[in-house]
């Protein structure tokens, strides 16, 4: 079953990973496609603006040329006067030609003469130097106006360049604008396109902020897409962590049940054998033999009590129903009692438990039973995890805010990678060659819950082979007078 679970979890992780990777790739391709589309639309808008500027420049140049010519000025004046009077402006040229010396009365001939005159004026205009026909300020105004009409507000650079590559006019968008980018711009059109005989000149426009404009226009879409991907990725990571933790907890609990079953069988079997021996009439009875059996029954009964207490502590921590009943408590008296009772356990291994109580203030608001159990757990661990004669010191100090209790031992110590996990429920530090240590990984989790329930904190300092020091800090006063201790 465990193998099936591993395969199922592996398949689930692979499936979620592939789905997340596929979703991310599709999202990235969609965003890339939208950016490319916006970029093409932006470029088309610039091209439309460049063509519109070219047309307006050509019309303005033609009008300026006509105004500078004598006959052209007379013709424009006649057109203006006829518009004011309401006459048909189609006969502008006829009226002007009527005053010509030849006196021709043929309408087609007069219109042809007008056309020839206008062409002559424009042809003469095209022979003027390009620098005289273009005004940089007018170009700047027209470029900005046409771009703004198409929703482009970024500063634009433009240039007028001859077909040979000679730059006639150059206007940059800012100090960081690159001249090479402007002359190589794909957004260009020919100026004065109707003048077939004229030397070709090109109007080039570049918008350096094109990419930033596109990204700003898509800002909310990009942010929302990134946020959704991050949320999905976060949920994916959380799911993986949860699955791994749940599987690990399941394995630990299975080990706990197996270990607990084994531990319960041994004292039960020992008690049963002792009882049978006492009840067997065929066995000789003596005071020494009876005392031996009763001692055995008593010790195994205590062992059963410890096992049951561990299970009860686990159940209490799981339900979160461990109620603290704080009273005014002298911790020095509690420590003295714990040291006296646990010293018997240490003496069995030629060790001892001593105290060094230097705290000037030792009264706190606390639950006597739970705080005593905290000290019993720490001292019991110190004795169990010691390969030599245990030497345990319980010391106290105090300051203006609270009381500090330190439990120092000379045991096997704890490796640094394990220090951050020792307060996890059901976690047991590997003991290497020390195989006589019994337990279920519940004690330190219970200790931490009780200390935090009293508004305090617990820390540990340890080095392998150099022992450990557990330090508990309890405030003199805290608000959780009926608090529930939490994990």
C-alpha cells in the first residue's frame, strides 16, 4: 500500500508540474502574441501619421509657391473673392484668363492655360532647395499632431534625408535618443511624391518609447496574468508541501502505533507473568520473591502510566483543549521538588540532578501541574540521552520582565540540522549507537505548547558530544489567565 501511495503521489506531482508548466508557456505565448500585435498596430499608426504629414507638407508647400507667384496670388485672391460673393469657384481660371492679352474665348483653352500656369508655378517651386521648402518647427508640430491624433503621446524623433543618405533635418526626441535608430527607422515616406522629376527626399519618424507605450497599455493584463500564475504556483507549492507533510505524518503515526503496541505488550506481559507466579501454588513463596514480583509489577505499572500519559498528551495537543489554570506559583519550590524526584532516576546511573537558583524573583502566574511536567520532561530526556553518568543542573535567573530557567546536561547533544525540528510533534532525533532510548517524540512538543501557553518561549543550545541547554523564559505577568495552550 505504501508503494502505491508513493506512486500515486509521484504521478500527482508530475501531473501538476506539467499542467503548471503548460499553463505558464501558453500564458507567455499569449502575452507575446498580444505584444507583437500591439507593436504592429503601433507601427501602422506611425506609418499613417508619416504619410499624413507628407501630404500636409506637400499641400502647404504648393500653396506657399502659388502665393509667391504673381499670377498665382491673383488667382487665389479671385477664388477668395468669389467664395465670399457666393459665385462658382470653378470659373476662377476663366475670369483670370479673360484679362489675359490673347483674349481667347475658348473655355477648354482657358482651363488648359490655367493648368499650365499652375504646373509652371509648382515646377518652379520644386527647383527650390529642400532647406527652403521645409520648416523644422512646422514638421515638429505636424508630426506631434498626427501622432497624437492616433493616440501616440510619446516624444517622437524625425529626420529628412536625401536618397543618398545625407541628413537635411534631424530632430531628436530626447538626450538619450540614438541617431542611428532614427536614420534606420522603418517608418518613412517620400516627400513631395507628386513631383516625379524632383530629387527624392524621405521623411523618417521614430518613437523611442514604443515598447514602453505598449507595455503601459497592457499594464493591467500583464499584472493580472503574472498574479494568476503566481497564485497557481503558490497553491501548487503549498499542495506539494501539504502532501509531503501529510505523508510524513502518516508514516510517523504508523511508526508510533507500531512502537506503542510493542511498548504496551512488554509491561502487560511482564505484569501477567508476575501475577501468575504469585498466584501459582506450586511455586515456593518467600518474602524476597514476593517483594521482587511486586516491585516488578509496580515498575511495569509506572511504565504503563508513562505510556498512557504520552498518548493523552498527544490527544490533548491534537484537540487544542489543554486548559491552563494559572495561580501565583513559586517556581523555586517546583524546581526543588522536580530535582528531588528525578535525582533518584539519575542516581541509578551514578548521576545527579542539582540546582542553582539565583533568581531574585521566582513567582510567576502559571499552572503548577503543566510547568512541573515541563521540567520532568526535560530532566527525563537529559538522563535518557546520556551515555555516561548524567550530570544535570537546573538554574534560574531573573530580570525586570521575567524568569529564566535553564536545564543543562552532559548528554550526547543535538546536531545543528536537528535543532529546528526537535519541537515538532512525533519527531525523534536519531541517537546513533544509543539504542536503549524509549519514547515517541511527544515530550518536547508538549513542553513548547505549555511554555507558549504561559506567554513564554523556549530555546536550545547544543553541540554533539557536549550536551544541551534548554532555556525557558516566562514573564512575571501575562494576559492568558484562562488561555488554551496551542501548538
